[in-house]
């Protein structure tokens, strides 16, 4: 299946008109960035680059696509002929998947002709906006959990395709597992899950349900103990499974007090090693509110797959430079619309790290190398600065002359992104983890 029609009509009509005006093949640079962070956020986590590279490989206009476009009279015959031969032959640089960002961070830079680059706008934004929203929310939940495991279980709260993307993005941001099996098969995300309330209600008694589950899945399973009465459910669970019961799950009630009561009851029954996992519409705020409670793990659904109130990251895709018709010089271009002002020129990102290993500023370099073209991310990474400070390069090559860098793709790409995200978040100052309103974690400095 091609991915070429996962786009907006105006991408193709712009190409049609630009080819007609003679500007469609003008070399251009587009940039993806966020003007601002969602309210209450101090940093974002960019995700989706690996999925984007997969989608780019299938971005072709096959005979059926072209026939439909012709039938609907979307573009002219000349443009249909151009689309029939479309293969992205340009270059893409950007932040690594799992990197943290702040307003103005040049997350992705796409260089090519206007026509071949502009047609990618919707695909790029639909991928990065959703995945980054999920990863950004997930990173806050990971910080709030204080190292306790989290499972993503929101497949039923979003579409079937975005459920897989959400599981992947949450795992990159630090979630340990997902309920979604396709995420496990496609992206290598560990999967988990045992039983819902319907399983208990199917049986003639709670005890019958617990016995069936333990006999099938073993004593290490997790028993859902709040279908009826929690205290009775815990007693029955331990009686059926013994003190080696793996865990009990709580999906309702006043969790801070209920968790303490359940912990005390388990200990009194000798099940001191039985863990407690909680679900029940958790957010980063409710997770933080359980910091002092004896919770062993969390399961998060609706909140993480909807970006915890910010279902899109607010990323935009803007033309920032093009080559002039005369002489081949590169010209920066920018919007001046009120509230939507952008900065022209090709950019790359660097992060200033102090002598203690903490990030202190985001440097956005307006790059004049190679007459304004991106240089593939080469910077003075690791060079000592004043007071032992150093500069960390943020921009890396993702696609070079149409060829995607396989390092960032597939299950291995997910593994690398997950490890990278943990390290990038760990660099942030402590105030970045506060859940209240405040300034971005790092000031953006243009150079």
C-alpha cells in the first residue's frame, strides 16, 4: 500500500500551480518546529521519525492513486506525469527520535525541490505531531512515577492505527510495556495483560474466576480484585493463589487510601511479595499524587494516547529558505503573520551542557555552511567551553539523497530511541519535571 494519499489536497494543488509558474523545481528548505509548548509543559519529546522513514519508503503514486486523482480532477495531466515518477531524492536532517525539545528547536529540516518537499508536509506533521504528543505526555508520567513501571493500555481510546503508534511512542519515552499486540510484533514493545472485569462476571463467583486464571496463567498472574468488594477480593485472591500471588490490580476507588489498605491486608495475609498495580484513568498528576503510596506499577490508558490534554504537539512545517533564480544564492524566507512569525534560514540544534552534565540552553544555529544548505549535523560536539561546559550536537542525518539511514528504523531504531530519550531527559534541570505552569526547561538562543 502506498502512503502518498495520506495527505491534504492542497499539497498537490500547490505543486500543480508551482510547476505551472516554473517554481516547482526550485531548491528549497523546509523546517519542522514548535512555536510554543502546550500549556503546563516545560519540554517536549520528539517521536515518530522511525515511522516517518518507513512511510517515506512507500510514498509513491501508483496507477490506482493516479487514476483516482485524474478522475477527481485534483491536478493537471502534466502534474500527474510528474507524480508518476515521484521519488524523494532530497535530504532530511533533524533531532534524533527521543530527543527533548523546546520552542524553536529545529526538529526536522527537509531539503529538496519545492514540489518534492512540500508534498511531504502532511505526512511529516501527522506522524510527528501525534507521536510527539504521546511521547511528551508519557515522559511526564515516567518522571512522576519515580522509577516504578508503567504500562500503556489505551488502545480502546484511540483509532486502531494510532493505538500502535501510541504504544511505540510511549515505550520510547520510558513506558515498560503495552497491552497492544501489534506494537509488540511490529516494534518490539513488550506486551502485558491478564483479565478484565468481564472475565470475573462470566463466572459464577469471583473465586471461580480467580481459580481459572491462576490455573491457566500461574500464580505469578495479576488478579483484578475490585469487581465487587476489594477487601473480600484480596482475601479470595490470596486464598486461591497463595502468598506467591504475583500482583493485584485496582481499577477504581480512592486510590491513595485504598492502596494502603490493600498493602496492609496483603502483608497481614503473608503475601508480602505480592505487588499492587493501579489503573483507573491515571494522569501524570494522579501518578504524582501516589508517590507516597505503596504502588508498585501503573497502567495508563486514555491520558497517554490523547497526549494528556494535548493530542497534537503543535509542530509546524515551514519554508525557511530557497535558492534564487539568478546566481543560485540561498535566500532565507519567513512568515510575518501576527502570532505566527517564523525565522528564516536553515538551522541546526546544539545543546549547552554545564560542567555537571546538566543542559542549560538550546542553541539554534542559523547555518550558512554550503551556502545555507544543511550540513548533516556536523558541529563541535563535545568541545569544552567556559567552566567545563560543552556543546552537544542535536542534528543528525536521517535521509541523504533519498536514502534513509537504517539506524533509526525498525525495532532497533525503537531500542536506540528509548535509551537516547532516557539520557536526554536525565540532562534536564530538576525544574523541568515540575507539573505546574512555568517557562520552558531551556531558553532558546539563536546564533
